[in-house]
C-alpha cells in the first residue's frame, strides 16, 4: 500500500472515532434556575408597634398572594391582606386604672382655676378594619435551588390601604373631686351619675360617624421556610407594617382639661401613621 493511502486510512479512523464519541445521546440544555410559581396564605396576630399609642391592643392579620420566581434570589407577585384592630376601653380608662396609657378624665374649667367637676368619658366603637392590595417582593438571603429544603428570606411589600373605622359613641359620668389642683385620688370622689350620651348625631360630633379612608404603606420583614417533597412549603414570618396617616382613637393626645379634652374638635381621634408588628404562620404551594 502506498504511503499516502496509509495517511488517508489513519485520518479516516481518527474522524470516525471522534464522531462516534460524540454520538452518545441528545444534548440537554439545563436551566441555571428552575422557575416556579406559588400561591400562599398566612394568618397570625398583629400588635401595635413603635410609636403607635392608639387605644388598641392586638389584632388579626391575614394575607393571600401569588409569587413568581424571577431568579435564584428574587420572587415577586401581588398580595391581598386583611387586618383588624378592636378599640380597647381599658387603655383609655385612666379613671379606673392610673397606669392606663390613655385618658378618659376631663376636668371642668372654672375661670382662672380648675373646678372640682370631672367628666369621665367611656367610649365604644372605633374598631379598625384594614384592606390592602400590594406588590410583594421576596428576597432569598441564600440563592435558591431545586434541592434546598430550608430558606431564609426578606420581605418588601408596598401597598394601597383602605381603612374602615366603625362609629364611635360614648357615655359621660360626672364626678366631684375633693381637691382640684392637682386632682386627688379618684377613689375618694363622689357622684358618678351618667349625665350625657354622645354619638355622631350630637351637634359637633359628626366626625364620630363611621369613616372610610384611602391611604398606603409598606411591610418590611423576614421569614424562614421549609419545603416539603409534596410541593407544599411551610413558613413563619414577621413583618412591620408602616402606614401613611389614618384616623383612629388615641386619647393620650388629650390632656385632662376642658379646653383640650373631650370638647376639643378632634377628640378622641388623631390622624397619624398606624405602625404594627405582624407575626404569621403560612403555607404555600409551588408548581
């Protein structure tokens, strides 16, 4: 065999081997991040937080939403939530509890000094219902992947808020102190007769009627989740809710004097932000 034919034979064998080595199956392009979607639901208690001194104790927070994973760190989607806070009379009752943070005692103004008459105001109503719609952004502190069961994340959710406050009414008792300046111990007072009933129909108290306001705010928080093999995810999270000003009961803003007491045009309301701390348990389903 000629020398050139040997070269052709060797070259052919090499090419044949290379082609055979690559023909081992169809190449599959693997996604760097497996995209996923999920529906979720959370429920838990809600508390006043920070500088929120309203006459409310604790409430309820519910949320449902949808999330789509954008990459290994970020998921976004819409969310709807409901919150409820009931007015707590015990917070306002400085007459019955000298450590109450609110105030329901208003001293009669008697010329240059202060009189012995004290009005004690017992409020009812003023409950708050919050309905919000927002865009939830979930940020994984550790990049996500298909095999990971446990994850820790942050939450940022700007929202539009619909705040509904129920009607406010009150009964007023008249008491007589023994010492007027300063007031002596309410346990030593006499009287206590009910002298008035207040409602939105009372002249000057039209603002006590039920009211609906549109506002906004943002939730910021952290959470931890555990993924089950069934596609369900269990999680716990804590968020701070920050709202733009809304109207709610805050009797600590009104000093026990007639000129700044329950005859004040704004009594018993303030219009401020309503900051909350929400602690929630939740379940999600990924698909």
